[in-house]
C-alpha cells in the first residue's frame, strides 16, 4: 500500500497568514493527488485534484503543487472560514489512501 | 445540483449486518464510479470501497473490509449500496458516499454521511 504522510499534524496561524501543508507519498504517484477540507461535524469537501487543479467553485487562494512523491497545499491568505482539517489522498492505485490530516487552528 | 444522501446507519451488535444506501441525484449516475469512505470518531478518513460505472462489474476493497463488505449499485434507482457483514467494533464510523470525477480516480462530491455504531 502507498503510505501518505502529512506535515505538520497541526498548526496555529493568524488570519491573513500564508499557510503551507506538505504531503509525502511512500512511492511515486505521478500527479494523482487530491486535497480535501473538512470542518468539524461536516462532510469533507474536495479542493484540489491532479495535484494542482482546483475543483469548481474553490477560491484561488488555495493552490497545490508537486509531482512524484512530494506535494504541497498552500493557502495564500488564511481567512476565518479556512480553519479546518486538511487531508491529502493518493489515487494512483488501490487501496486509495489518505494522509493523517493537518488541523489548522486559530492562533 | 449534485446530491448524495446516505441512509441506513444505526446501532448494530458485533457480528451483525447492516446495509447502507446512498441516493444520488443531479447527475447521470450510471456514468460514474462511486465510492464509500468512512471516518471513525475523532480519526482520519479511510477509503472503504469503490465500484465502476455502468453495470458496476468492478469493485475494489481494502484488506480491512474485504470479504465482509459488498458494494453494489442500482442504476434504475440511482442508488448505491454497501452491505456490511460480520461487523466489528472498529467498523464504528461515519460512512460517506463519494462520486468520482469524470475520467479521474478521485472524487468531487460527497454525501453528508451516516453513522454506524457497532456495540453490544
């Protein structure tokens, strides 16, 4: 199975900060990587697919990059509605696996 | 508007069975692969199963549920199912259905989830 490792597991940031989350795959996955946002008590929301393509309706403050084994999710200017947990997921092969999540909290 | 509405969750004893449903609307259901994903209380996301579009002839499972869970679809009802047998305490989770993107292995829409609790 492909293991996905996110860092950090949690971070504290202020409104307006630029935030970067890293995701590393245990083997190369090309650009078959997605990012999801989840708020407490809610279903996950799809943000990014193919490592860097925004889902329809997702604001451009979110961006993704990377290929192979190393990927990043960046939020350019953190807003109150962005405080949530973020997960990366590889869909290069089965089983589809997630990172453990990064909780973004208010400083 | 794409909508995915799960149902069928509840309390079940260890070793018991439960069937979850996911009613889909707002898109051509038959044309899309679908998935189930779960989240244990306070934990991360775990992919549970996938089924191909069309007749649903191809299904995929992780080792954690293989042989116990069966995913199926009824295109005439635009409904997805997850039959869960031999349930264990560690199957306790919120179960989400998720729609595949066209020509992609990842997902664009999720349902709101249904809670399954396995306990005596």
